[in-house]
C-alpha cells in the first residue's frame, strides 16, 4: 500500500457563492445527487490506502463531523423497519474510529494557512491535500493516479489541466520547464503563480485541487505564516510554499485522466449533478 498515509481536507471556507444554501450548512455537504462533496474526496483518499484524514474546519461545520459518525436514532429506526440498504448507506463511509481528525483553522487566512493547521499530524512525511470543491470523476481516482506517479518518481505533484486564458486568474498557474511536451502526463515545472492576470500568466496550465506534497512544503508554509508572508488576495497561499520549493524538489503538473467539475461555482455544480445523474441512469 501507499507510503502516503495522511490527507488534509481544508473545509473551513465560507461557501459564499452558494448562499443562502450554505448559511447554516457547510458547502462541502452539498450533494451531487445524494452524496456530499466531502464524501467523494474522503473515498478517493481511502482508495489510496490513506489512514489519517485531517479535516481543517471552521465554525458552523459540525454537519461534517456528524456525517462521519454514527447517527444511532436514524440507524435504529431504519433497522426496525428492515431498511437494511439504507442502514448500509449511512454506515459504509464511516471508516475506523480515530481515522478522522478535526482541527479548527480559527481564521480564514487562506488555503496555505489551512494546510499549515494540519502540521502536527503531517509531521515529517509526504502528504496529500484534497479540495472537495474540485469534483473529479475518474477511475482509478485522481489521487490514486498521482500517488502512483509519486511512488515511481518522488517530488511534489499538483493535479493540472489546461483552462481558457480568461479563466487563469481563478487558479494557481504552472510554468512548464523548457522542453517539456504539453502532452506528457507529468510535466516538470519551473514556476507557479497564484491567480495571475491573463497577461501575466506563464501558461494556461491550471492547478486543480489534488496535491501530493513532500514535508518540506509544510516547512515552507510555517515560514510563510511566521513571517506573515501573504500572497494573492492577502492570504497565506499553498501555491507560494510549493513555488518556493521548486529549486529544491522536482515539481510536476500532473495531467490526470478523468473529468473535473468546478463545484465551487454554480454552473460546475449543476454540470457535475447532470453528469452523475446521467451516469447513474436517473435521467
Ligand atoms: C485554490 C488554489 C489554487 C487552485 C484552486 C483549484 O484556489 O489556491 O491554486 O488552482 O484551488 O481549485 P481557490 O479555488 O481556493 O480560490
């Protein structure tokens, strides 16, 4: 099984784009058909043999904790009615007690800050980061593909895909090394910049929310936090920590096989719902 044992799930975001739905409910609990976004990424991580799942949460995120625990009254009720297929449905994603750890980000200071909050669990080992907003339908899962690439050839791996030039300012954008063919699955990169303007972007190769990272990225994040080195949007950026490590560690933009939907946007969420509905024969 994989040498990546820890995955970090930053789930502290406010979900502003989905208000009012996300006023009292975490955006990660929005369902694609009947399954919350967070459950998809947890299952993607478990499929790689990941044993420690760290959720970096915020206030109002209790529904996520409850989702990964027993709901005795509901289970007893379903059992009494012999609805065993539903009993299975509410239990099968729970995992082992102690597998999921929760820590609070306390202040919304950016993705890098959220990942840094998991430092005491990650310690000195390579780790994965998964963003539930990026829904990826892939078999094997996107993270499994990246872990396989990492194990064959270690380094920092960032899931990536080409986006339209007018959308580069929504993403971390990679700068491929000279001589790298755009068709390669793992493209070695020499630069990375968070949310550049279309004029400044070094390419259209955008980072998508799956990362396999060496522990030195966490050390870089600690430096950014202790020096209050805020990047794009005035936030502590994961992109900046990874970029700082490029001279020391081979860093790859990884073209995954699969279909990605931006479930941080309404249109992406609707498209993901339509895609999964069709796949399950519901429409
Ligand atoms: C984050 C990262 C960005 C990445 C994106 C992928 O941005 O900071 O580098 O390209 O996720 O979804 P966010 O969507 O949190 O603004």
